[in-house]
C-alpha cells in the first residue's frame, strides 16, 4: 500500500491537473469562515445531554451589531450637544441688555390765592372738599381689567399693573416715606439701572429735572408738618399698553389728599393735595423681579409757596397761612384733567375745602 502521499491505485484522475484535491477545493472552509458561522455543531459530550440540540447559535455578530449601534447613538448625542453649546456660547455674540432710561421729572408747586382753610378735625375738611368721595389708602388705586397683548400674557400685564400699584402705595402712602424717615421700600421696587440716579437724588437733591426726591416719592418737611389723619384719600387710574415686543408701559394718574397739622402740635388741620402722573416701563426681567423702570413723573402739589424749593421735601402752607408774593395769576385745579401750568401754578379755590 502506498503512503499518505501516494497516488490512487488507478493513477491520477483524468482531466484533473495535479490530482483530485482540486475537485473539493471549492467546498473547503477556512478558519475565518468557521468563526463567523452563526451555527456551531456541539461537541460529543454536549450532544449526550438530554434534549440538547445538535447545534447552538453563535452571538458574536449580534454583540458586534449592538456595540456598533451604541457607539452610533453616543456619536449622535455628542454631536447634538456640541451644536447646542456652540449655538448658546457662540464667540463674539453678546445679547444686549435693555437699558433703563433716566427718570425725567417735573414738580409744580401750586400757590393758594387766599389763606389756607383749616378745621379742628380732618373729617370735616374731607367732607367739604372735592375728595369727599375718594376712597381711603390703597383701596383708591384700582387695577383695571387686563387682557393679554401681542407679546405679553395676561399674567404679565397684571404683574406690571400690580408693581405700579405697589410703587404708588410705597411712595405716596407709606408713613415712614411721607415723614422722610425711610426710602428703602421705594428703592426696592426700582430697576437696578436707576438706583444710581435715585440715590443721587436722595443724597444730593437738585432742581434739574432729574434729581428731585419729590419726583420719585412724596415726603414732607417733618420739621414743619405731620399727618393729622392716616386715612389718606386717593382717586385715579392705571392703564397698561404694549409699546414694543419687549416692553410694557403703565401710565398712572392719581390724586392724593393728605390731612396735615403743624409738626409737634395739636393745631388746626388743613388739606394738602398731590397729583402724580407717572409712566412706568417694564421689560421681562422687571416683570420677573417685580421691579419697575420709572420713566416719567409729572407732579402738582399744593398749597405751597412758589418761592419755596420743593425739590427735596414738600413744605406745605398750613391752616391760616398765605403764599408769599410773586406767584402766578392763573388758577390750576389738580382735580381737573389736562396739563398743569409750568414751573408754578395757582391753587384754584375750587380745589380747597369750602367750610360753612
């Protein structure tokens, strides 16, 4: 017999060069093909087990696909996160912050023609004055019905109106502010960009249309006058409108009537009237922080003497006192609508109590 490398007994097959090996070469599987096969024959020991199938499925390809899918998802997440980050933190792109305008203010003293009427009780004066039907305190500052605008929701409009009301209450009705003892509650309601102007007005008052404390708030010279009745009479209106896609504007027009007496005494009581026409502006940051940009203030107050400086504090003429000479001749009624006289006006007799 021939060895393993010998020829077949009948010699090499005809028509097959090099022997019979080439006949089966097309069905010979290399090692890489076997490793990639999804079915694998079990060993003899594994086939002896009961109910064991003859082959088992190989999971190498499935694990490979799962790993590839996970890597693909991670790449997508990283790419998306990078795009978002670059969109938010794009170099050299800065979002401009809205700039609060300086407050422009006008304070008009109203001088009486006759001596200031007085009485023993504030109620008597209120009953015989145009303020007889006014409401008391914050109840006289009513919020109107509100609707959403094009770019602001109804809730944002209500917030603007409520903030304007809070400012009016703190700057016109707070006893500590009226006496000049405090200004903090008013300051807290202002846009931070206006605080420098406000602080300068309080610390260094000036009659320049920008730095008069009486443009920001109502306060009396506590050495001359004090409240005789804490029930301050109030009447007026609030109105909100959208002036740009980023700004709401609230206009207020209120008349406040105070009962005063000489400081530190129980002398006769007189009335003092302040009409405040204010313009507030709110951006979305102001609405979120419950703050306001006070854009304009037009104030009429009397009885005052035209010659007295009313920029720092109001120095009312009290019961029986007369205005110093040199005032205007035309009468101005702070209860009437419309524009008041410039610089100094005359307090109309119709604006004062008419006592029997």
